[in-house]
C-alpha cells in the first residue's frame, strides 16, 4: 500500500503520497524471466540459422539422429591451379551428396548447380582408380575441396559451396571409418538422398540398364533426358522384375541405406527424400539453409522419365502386386507423387 505523509506548515497542510519500495526479490524474478525468454529466442534463431533441419523420415530407413553438434565450418581454400583473386576472402562450405544410383541424385545435383555459388562436380568416384584405396580417395577429396577439380559445374573463384555426389557402392561404405574421420576433420556436410519408394528406383535401374545396350534414343544411351518426347520414348520399355527375390531385394536396399546412416551418424548431415523434392520445393530451401548459402530459386532442365502409376511401367505387374500385397511393402504399390 502507498504511504500517506501529512506535512503541516504555518499556513497550510500538504499530503504527500509516497510509493512503496519494490521488493528486491520481485525485481530479480523479472530479470530472470526476461533473460530466459531472450535465451530461448536466441537459441531458436541460431538453430534455424545453422541449418538444423529435421526432415521427416519414412520406414524406408531408420530415423537418423541428425548429429549436428557443430555448425557449418567455413574454409578459405588456396587452389594451386588458379588464383581466387578478389574472391579469396569469400568463405567456402564443403558438402557431399551420398546416395544410390537412380535415386534422383543427377536431377538434384543440377538443381544445386543452378545456384550461382554452388559447384557440385558429379559422380567423381565412378572411376575405379580414384577409389582403389583410402590414399587415392583422400587425394581426390583434397583436390575437390581445394577447388583444383574442374568440371562443367565448377564456379571456380567465387564458389560458396563445393561438393560432389558419392554412391554408396563406390568405396564409401568399405572405407567409412577413414571417410567419417575426414568429413569431421575437414568439416564436410553430408546430404543423404534416398527414395521413399525403392520399387520405383528398381524400375529406373532396370530400365536404365536395358537402355545401355538397346540405346533407344536414335542409337544413343541417355541416363537423363531434357524433353518430354525423349522421356516418353524411354518410358515405353517396361522391365520385368524378379518377383521371387523382390522382397529380399527391397530389404537389401533398406539395409544398405540404414548402414550408411549408422556409419555416418557422427557427421553433420541431413536426410532428403527424392519424393519430397518433387512434391515440396521448400525442401530445396531447407537444403540451402543447411549449407548456409543464400536461398535462391533453383531449376533443372531434366525431365522425369517414369511418371504416373507403377502399373504402367512394370511388365509383370500382376506378379509384383500379388507378391507385395499383404506385406509391409504393400505401400510401394501405390502412387506416391
């Protein structure tokens, strides 16, 4: 309550209202609550800024722990083959796209390369000599991340993010301990790219393998196409899938993806699904945020080959439908995008 003080003078009297003193404990509580609110806000901003993206996973692979216990490290490479000139003070981030053949990695890479400051240099370990042992792997990685690896995707001086795509069966899992150590030591961020529906991937693998020999496009084999007419021509071929080994093959694909996530669990990484890239373009925004590069609209000239229901692309559809119905893989029979 307020205190009333009466002052009596010679000619008049005055009443002074004196405000009560606030409790020191009450003031401390206000300061503490304010500090906690500010701390929570700063943490939320930092988590978003540093790219801690929580992608929704499916039953295709085990849910990764997303061990992102450190932020994207920046580098100032000094290439031996050219001078970065005025861009020498611009930081560079390192990344690697870890995936399987026919999982959309080629399309995904063209999207990244449409960014003016990203250089993703393709499937560099498809060449056996570059992965014959861990020494050759490390030497190749050093060349890439030192900006001394030249492809049509190279942005050279002013690259803000440099990387490549690496298939799981190209020495990655066989040498995972040394590669994980390299990634953590050099600050390489891993982008896992998988398909939620491995049955669709199987169709793409078989069709692409067939075209290597059939060369359906005017005697030329193409793994990726840039026109609806080319896509239509390639999609006419319907592969026959081995229904006897189908469930085992699907399990093997899941196990391979799960093993990769287990091996690279201690790296800074995210998991991206091809289907999410197709149906939700905000996924590309999240990838750019993960790499800590300016977010831009990305595009690709590639055209999808196998569209629509899987029943339109598998010759022995009735056998496949019968094999998977009633199993945990039944969901792969349905259209997913």
